[in-house]
C-alpha cells in the first residue's frame, strides 16, 4: 500500500513523450486495457483529473476487472503495466481513504482487497512486466513486485520504494513478503525499515528493478522481456533462511530501538513481519502483513504521521487569499543574498542547487571567500553523500556570483539579507537595497529575532519587505518562516511564499513578533533546561528525558550545537520583550563569558572532541547554583520542559502569530524535530488534556515558579474542557 | 560607410598567474567563466540581452571544445545566445573584439561579451603519432594474443611526449620558436642584452607601482580549499638588473640575449569585456569606458613576426588618419623586450618606412612616457589568448585615470602578423 509522494523537484518536469500513448478511453476510469502488438496488452493507469495515479478501492476494483478479462484471453502472451502520467507511475494507496478508516473491519477490507489484486497479478500464467516511469512507491511498487519483471526509466522523476514505515505503517499489499524474496532480507529490511525510495539506477543495483530503459522505449523493452518468458530467479538461501533471518532481525531490532526509542511501532512491527514471513509460505506471510498493518493503522502515531504528510502537502500549495493567484508576477529567476556568513552562504548554496542564479554579496573579498568556501564544502559533502553528481555540484557552484563590492541589483527578483544580527546595520542595508533594486523586487531578511517592521520602516517601499527565516543548517531544514511585517503587502507575501515553495522549502506564515514562532516556542524550553541545570539537575538526565520524549536532540546538547553565544543573543532579545517568562539563566551568560560557546568552541555543556561522542563537560559543575532540582523525578523534568513549550505555543495562537494550531505543530515538527509521532506541541496538549496541563502548571506556580502560569487560552480550555483541534 | 562605434562598457579579468601556480588547477573554460560571471555581476546586465559571446583562446582545451560556448553557458548566459571561439594566436583577444565590431556593422547584433582565456598550465603533453597509431591498434585488438602483440609493438620512444606548449610557440612555416624570432630581431637591430634587461626591469617596476590600479580590473578567484587569488603573481617587486643579468639565454645558449627574464611569462588568465553599439549603451543608460574607433591587422615576415605592430600601426594610420602623436598612451605587447625595442626602432626609422612600409616618413617616435605605462607582459605574463583583451582593458582604464583621450594598443602575432587598435574615451 501507500504513500502519495509528490516531490516538488519533479512536479514540474516536462511531459515525457510516450510511445505507449493509450487510445481514446472512457473518461471516468483509471485502468485501461490497450491491445498492443504480438499478443501483448498494456494496462494503462490514468486517473482522471489528476496528475498522479493512486490506489483507492475503486481503482483496485477496476484493476481486478481488467485482470479477470485478461485471464480469459487465451491468445495473450503478456501484459505490461504502464502509467500515462508524466511523473508518476503509481504513488501508492489513497492516504485520505486510509485516514478515514475507523474500524478494524474497514482496514481488513482495504488490505485484503489490495492483497487479492496483487496475488491475482502474481498468479497470471502469462508474463507480466511493470514499466515504471515516475514515482512507483508504496502500493505502486507492490504492484511491480507482483509482476515477473520490473523496468524503470532513468528519469529524475522515477523513484522506487516502500516508504510505509515513514507514516507509521508497513507494506501490506505484499511488499513485506515479496521484496525480501526478490532482493534478500538485509537489503529489503534496509528499504522497508528506512522507508526508502531510491532512483532507478540504485534500484537496479539493489535488484529492485531488472533493467533501465528510456521512457520512450519502456514498452519495447517490456516486449523483449515477455518474449523471454517468465524468469527463473535465484533464491537468497544464504540470508533468507530461518537461522540467518533470526540473526539479521536481532541486529536490526537493536538498531531500530536505538534510533526510535520505541516510539515508532511500525518499525518494530515491519521488522517482525518481514523476518518471520521469510520463513513461511507466501500466503502465511501475507496474513502476517495484514494483521500487522491492521494493528498499526488505527494508532495515534500513524494518524499523526499521516497528518504530517498532509501538512507538508498543504505547505507546498499554500497561497495568500486575495493576492491574485493566477495573474501573479513572473516567477523568481534572479536572486541575491547579502551576507556570506553561515546562513547567507547556506541560503545561497540552496538557491543555486535549486537551479537559480544567486549573487552573494558581502563587504569584502575575505568575507565572500569564507562564504564561497562554505558553499564549496556543502557541495563537496553533497557529492560525498550522493546528493549531487560532481557535475551537478560544479553547475551549482557556477550559479553563485560572488560580489565583494557593491553591484547593481536591479534585475534581482528577490534579495535576501543575511547579515549579522544588528538592527542598525540591517536598517542601513535595507535603505541601500531600496535604492539598488527595481520597484518589483522583494526585499527579505533572514533575521531570527529582530523586528522586521522596523527594517521596513526605513525604506521608501516598506510594503515589499518581508521575513524569510531559514533554519540552520539550511540544506537540512525544510521549514522557512515567512514573516509578514506590519507593512508587508499580500502580493509580496504571496511572492515570498511562492519563492519558498519553488526552492523546495516548506513555508509557515508568521506575524512579525519577537522570536517569530519556532524560536519563541523553543526558547522557554531551552531556558528551563538551563534553569534546571543550575538547580542541580544532571546534564545527562535533562537531555535523556527529552530524547525519551521523542526530540531529536536534548535541550542542552542543542544549545551547544546552536552556540551558547547565539542562543544568549536570541534569549536576551526575547527576554527584553517577554520579561521574566524568558529570563535568561545565569549559566548561559557566564558560560558564554568564559568562552564555553558549545560545539564550535569545543566545549559547552558537553565536551566536543573530534571523532568522539560528546560527553558532559565536568568544567560546568561550577555553574550549578543549588541542589533544588536534583531530586525532581525524570517525569517531572520532562513535563516542566514540555509544558513550557505547549504554553508558549498556545500563547502564539492566542496572539494570532499564526492562523491555526496546525501551523504551530507543523512548524515545530519541521523546524525543531518536535516528536513527530506526537503530532506537535498542541496536538500533544490535546492528548494530555488541557485540564491536566493547567492543573500541573498551577501547582508549579504555587510552589514558587511563576513562569509556569498557564496562558489565558490554555486556562480557558482547561475550564471549559476545550481542545486545540476538533475531535475527528 | 557605416560609422557606428562599438563601445566598451566595462571589463574585468582574473589575476594573471604564472603557469603552474595559483590558477593551475583551473581550465581555460573555468577561467573564462569566472571573468564573464564577474563581468555580468559587476555590470548587472541582463544576460538575455547579449547577442553573441566571442572569446579568444589559443590552446583550446581538449575537454571544452568551442570554449566560448562552454564559458557562456557556465556563466549563466541563456542557451539561445550563440558563442564562438576565435584564434589569431596572440591577437585572439583583439580578434574577439574586432569581430564583435564587424558583426555590429553587418547588423548581426549590438551587444556582445568578448574576451580571451588561456590556461597555459593545462596545455597537454602529446603522444607522438607513432604511439597514437599503436594505441589505436591496441584499442581495436581482440583476444589476449592480439592484445599482447599490440602491447609488444610499443617502443620507449613512443612515450616521449611532445610538449604542446612548445609546439604552439613554434611557427611551422619558418620553423622557428617565438624566442628564436626575437633573437633574429636582437641580432639584426643590434639590441644588446643590457638594453633588453633594462626594458624588462622597467616593466616590473611599472607594474609593481601600478598594483593598485591593476586591482581595479581584477576579480578575485575563489577556489575550494585554497586561498582566494586577488593579484597578478608574475610581478617581481624586487627585480634587479643584476638578477636579470644572471639568467642564461633561453633560445641560443651561446650567443643569444633573450632570456626568461626579458621575455613574457607563461601565464594563466582570462579577460571579459562587455561591448555594444553606442546607441544600445545610450539606450541602457550605461557609461562606457571608451570606444573602438579603428583597427588593422597586417601580415609580415614570419621570421620577424615581432615587427608586426609596425605594419599594423601603419595600416591603421592609413584608415584612421591617426598618427602616433595622436595617442596619449601606447601599448606594444611585450612578447619580448628585444621585439618591443625593435618595433620602436622601426617606427622611428625613415629607411624602414621607405623600404618596408612604402611611405615617405616614419611612423614616429614612441616615447617611454607613453609606452606600456603600467608594465606589460614581461611582468604581468602573457596568457596568449587573453592578452589582447587585457591591453584594451588596461589602456581604457588608464585613459580614464589620466583623463586623456586616445590609446593605441598593438600586438605582434606568431606566424608573422601585427594588430593595432585605436581606442577613444567617450
């Protein structure tokens, strides 16, 4: 089954000319039978009114009908499965339908119907070939697995894999059974547990496809395969026998537990199903799949993960109401970044990697050289990790235009300022940019905390100033806070939003307010970690409880990674606005003063030695002020930090910094890695219950920690039994 | 006759670095890309407005044929803009500019990016033809036996490379190396070693004094894992006459006078110029550095190719009616000190004018005060395909600094040619 993956990079690929263009067909069907030469037929997937093919119950039924017809055609020698879509083969099961599954029985029907169709394909006496051009993921690839042969086009849009575990499920239409039999248990586990989708070339190497052929020649290549007849495939007895499976599974289980801390049941379930299924008959293995996925389908974890998928889709398509969507200005083709520091260089590299030219300006050659070196390293690492080929990396570097002196910027469509965080300097930069650019240019700032409305105020056209807050490291963090200053016009916001989407980032629209959204919610949490540390809680405990909660990194370790000086700067800016609630702990100031800056300085809360796991820094014991927190239970430590995040998140909603709870949750998951399976801080608040939250926080206030005062929204919800999200 | 003028709006170059040093890792395409990208960034010109890219390059890189096209695409100039590489040996950089001029006059475009690029570090070593033949046989060999036989046919001599750089600097018609042609001039015009060395020393001193001025025309070169390169590295601040005197003659070990010290350096570098019709510049609101008002190429004896500028200047005078006296500054490319000195000699010679140029009076005196005022290729180096464009850029920037009007820039060309351009400030 599965995942409707739309990749922004491939969404606008040009339509590949197809040799197998289907003849005129009834408009309301997805699956079409097309007779081809030499006793071969095509089953063409072409979902009406959509750019993608997905599997819903209706499509499964249509496919079953066509298969029934094919079974009766004695003259047929083979069938080729193709898609008529430009960049999607079959993108898996309909996730919307899956969200609506409310009973085990519904789930059972969906799974069994799918398995039956796949079995039917596998049982055909004639030769079957899946000719893949575009995404074949989840159920789409499970169909391929049921075929005798799998061919793939080398196109960029061709992505093959089983991403089910990423949304809290497992491959349940035969993927967990057939993939290990095809490529062997270890490789299959890597794909299934990793939820991986791979390009054609890698799929060929792994044995997931048999051959690569250009999209135009896929059917011809399939015909050749059919003429060869059904293949004899070697069994993988060396790794697929019960003993080996046991050893491999034990090893894999250890890795999964290490990675997920038990928060992602789909991983353990999938592992169990695959490892046990390999020693059983196909029929029994399929039953294991079915029972496993039914258990998973109705969990909160699965619902939350599927929800994130939809939130990502929403971010990719989001527009500004009333800002003229169809007749908007031309897309951004020329860009400039002011400031070649870590953020500026990171942004410029990302833009250049997304095919756009970017001018990288800084005050002198030395600064630009630093930025160019950062960019070169990002590309070099990208080549090392197979994100780019060496050739793509060179082309990317070619798109960066270094500017160590002032240059004309009149044909830049957008200029992103990423200079040092100094309001006066930024104001000056914006005044100058205002003179250098054309009237239509969007002026954006990547500030993480400074008031954008003030930067805008100094320009002649304040309505074109907007915030684009990228997160560090730019190439890894998908979220961008698109910040509207008081003066920002809807058209400029729209343009900024489109630009963000066009470079493959996920925007959240946020009002200009100190710390914007993500940093503001994160800060009380980091500050509390600092407070608790000062009060005698152990560094290891503070970080461990949050890892247990599902954060990707503990708060003190995060402070080290960000840099204590940078954190201090942001914290101080926020403290200036929000008062005691964000009072900067002494330790942060003292440690920064003592040169303990975190990872970049080699030491902060942890010692960061080369090629060693960071370990708590014994030096910082000096900054512990009391033993008050040393007796606090791990549960309470976790709650204290989490509750403050929830409370601040609720305040942001209260102050209408963002439009709805989903914005908060989406931003926190994408921007900080907030435990995705919990669905974000506000979703988590609903799970815990406002009354419990407010109750626990009030107790803390009573015990003398005033900053736990629940905000009005939360208190009100506690009183009225309200929730952030309507019950589904 | 069409009298439209071609104006040079702006220009920029990479630092010129001795072959095998700071820029050695970059191919001619990369050097050219860096210059063109910097030019586009500096001028802010929309690259879609460009009608054609014309680049000079002498040793065309084997892995980037039609290097002008590679440069254009890599610099982000739209695919629809055509590009051509031109080759007139040392005058290739001039050729790019004058072709743009001719295309403009012919109505084939009004905005051009022109220039020159050369990576003398990357001129390949070649296998001799005998080896190439044997490699071909080896590639076609089938089976172990045939392959073994093909292998066995190789002889040690097959692996003695032919040095591409030397081949390129040797005239196949007169069978003389460029340095040897300079020796001919030194001999025939009685130019002593000492005079040559003094001239070379002056080139270094002038270039060293002009570092800040030269910086105006240079864009930094950023390379991953290396220090940024911002300066020409051939200029020797502490060059002395004695040190020059200690060098051995390079081309005639016993009786010669041309040394590595009084010849141009083997160098990597690229130059890019944005040029357009005067009308287009006006339309776009640009203030050009100056205009190309006339030019001439002339042929001469390949053995005395160094005298080429004299013939070209004479021909340009016939066309433009401009004489040496009209030039506020003059560039005669320093292929060799002996060669420049021979040019000065011939320009002032009544005899030479009568017998060689077939005119009554001499061209005139070229005073040291006007000649190569910021040093020349002896100090800065001579990336052959790029030098012509550099002379234009350097001269125009100097005219502006001096608030002067006209510059005459000229080159000698291997194979027996000369080239001369008249530039004028707007």
